[in-house]
């Protein structure tokens, strides 16, 4: 059995693989918090996270988290609203 990575571990590995673009975790509904499908917007600058929120029309009710992990600094927004999650998943399915 393989262990699932935490958000911080996944982002750390993603960043150190040479990929530095903003990313969305759970675009197929695979990321779950408390048994609910969620989408997590991840960016490595405050400007980029604001742009992602604008692109996906994410309300101000979804706060930006500042995360520091093993020397890596990134910004994240958890999207837990079912309708918004489904809209983002549908946008990525096209």
C-alpha cells in the first residue's frame, strides 16, 4: 500500500521537480477534506494566487493561506463549496 502525500509534501515534490507554475490540486475530485471533494489552488507568489482566484471566480470568503514547508513558501486556497468545486472540475475537463 502506498501512503498518500500531504498537500505540503506534494507541493514540495512538485516544486523540486522543476515545475514552478501555479497548480490546482484535486482537479478530478480526488482531493478530499472531511469526506468532501475539494480543490486547492496553489501558487508560489501572492499575485499568482490572486489571479487563480479571479480566473475561477473564487469569492473573498475563501481565504488565502500562506504555507511554509521545508524552506518552501507558497500560497493556497481551499475551495470547499460544492458548486465551485464542480465548476472548476468541469472547466478542467473541457
